């Protein structure tokens, strides 16, 4: 199964969801893990309303979004009828959008600098809402990519926890596209283990089974569910 249509039908999206969940189950069992311990985050950025409605109807409830404003437009009207929905910000966050992000998202996966930690803490106090956060680690030290460098991750975790009182659940990474993802997933788990963090958001449509073998608790899947991304 390799979806290629940018406008997958509701039936094909439902079928894709069944297949992805089955592959998560198989990868988990092959790694000696309980499949229940791996959460599927459907990457809904750029998706059309009918695609979102289709996957909601098929039972998916955890979604990842890249941009705050786009997510507001997609989810604000749907939220009142979806009490079990979980929204996760998986794209870079500017400090001036911190308050909007805290108001909308349950989890912010892209904390990568102290300035943003301060902004999230201040927004949380103002709104009396404390989202869970993940530290994004730039495991490949790619200059064009967001994320704290691996050798600076421990310090940021400590600052986020101790100085700003944020609830740091775990770590997130996006390995370089042209490299074997395995060493990057292993590195992320090592950082998580020594900081006693239980959540690892790693793995996308092309490598989520590898990520599960390396300990992922959350995999971020878009193309394998919806087909090729719609460009805004």
C-alpha cells in the first residue's frame, strides 16, 4: 500500500488507517512490545475537511499539526463535539505564537530553546492551562532544521523542568532524510533514558516501524494515511 492521491476517498483513508494500525501492531509485537504502548499521531497538516472527517469517522483521535493558525482554522469548530481529541503541535513554534499554541494544543512537541520555554510558561500561567511538552532534538545537527543539539538537550530539559515548571513528557526528533534513521532513534532514546523521560515521538510514514523497534511511543504518520500531501 502506497497511497499517491492528494485527495484520497473516505473509504481509502479508512482502509489506510486499518493497515497502518496493523503494521504498528506487528512492529510492536516483533519488538516484544505491547502495541497499546504505541500511539498513532495522524499528521493532518494541509488536509482537506473531507479527509479529516473521514479519518475521524474511522476512529482516529490523535492529530499532529505544523502551524498554529492552520490548526485553529481546522479544529476550532470541531473541538466542542470531540471531547476525546488530542492535538499535538509538531512544527516549529515562534515565541509570539506561544499563547495561541497553549490555548489550542494538548501537547507541544517542538520545544527547542530556553526563550520558547519561558514563553510557554508565561502563556500557561496567563491561560491557567499547562500543555505537556516534548523537547525537539536535532539529532543530525542539521543547520536548516529546528531542535536543540543532542549535547545540549540535557541542559534544556533541566531548564524547562526546574526553571519554568513545564511538564516535559519526552523527546521528539526528525532524522536527516538521506541517512539511516536508526542511529538517530537510538540516540534519542539514550537521551530520554538518562533524563527519565517516557515519551519518544519519532518515526514517520517511511520509517515508523524502525522507530517502534527503537522504542517510539508515538509515531507521526501522514502520507501513509492520507496520500501525498496537499500543498497550501
